[in-house]
């Protein structure tokens, strides 16, 4: 089974939410990049997740939000826009925290489970995971997954170890 077909089977995406979202962003030339666990998958051996985390270029955020709300169910949270679509279990989170806004300009196309998508630079992916692992309000299970993702990135690129704070390294 091809990687994309497997991923779509796991996320139960009968509505082609994934392809619709990517096509909509491409059609309207909205720069974005993949971050989070799916981005980690682009640099390491993949682990399946139901989440797709994205960052949209800050100068396109307002236009993108309106456009996405026309096509998908959109919920606003303090630091994200969450998208969903009937017929799909895929959970899309668009980060709106300004710390991520520079990520799309350093992104490059990478293979993500059978799709060629703009993925944040590995240094940015690692930084995002460090921020997430340090977030005290995050569920403990999510923090453990963030630590695992940091560990996976460091296995793939040990030279990035100096970018991880000591208190995070001690938790690995």
C-alpha cells in the first residue's frame, strides 16, 4: 500500500480533506509549511498521526482564514485555527502564534507520506517541538510525544543537539 493511501486510511479521510486543503492553498498561492509531527516524519522514519500542523505566511493569514472558513469548519483558539471536514478524521491546526511566522520563508518541499509538501526547515521543526515540550499547560502525553519527536530529530541530525536546552535534553 502506498504511504498516502495508508495515511488516508488511518485518518479515515473519505472526504479528501487533505487534498482539498492543499489544493485550496496552492490555487490561491498562500505560502504555508508543515510543522509538528508530520514535519518530523519528513526528516525521520514516519510515525502515523491524525494531526496536521501548518503555519501560514503572516501576510496571508487574514485572507487564508476567510477562504478556509468558506470551505471547512473553522474553530478559533488562542494560538490556532482548527479545521475539520465531515467525512475525515484528519485534524488540521494552523498555528497563529507569532513565534512560528518566519517558518514558511525557510521551508522547502519534502516528501511527507507520499505527498510533496512545503516543510519547515529541520531547525525550525526542532524549535517548535522544544517549545511544545516546554509548554507547562500541555497534556503530559503530548509532552512525551514532543520529547520523542525531539529524540527522533536528534537521531537523524545529531549536530542539532546544541539547539536543545539542557532541561529538555535531561528529559529525553
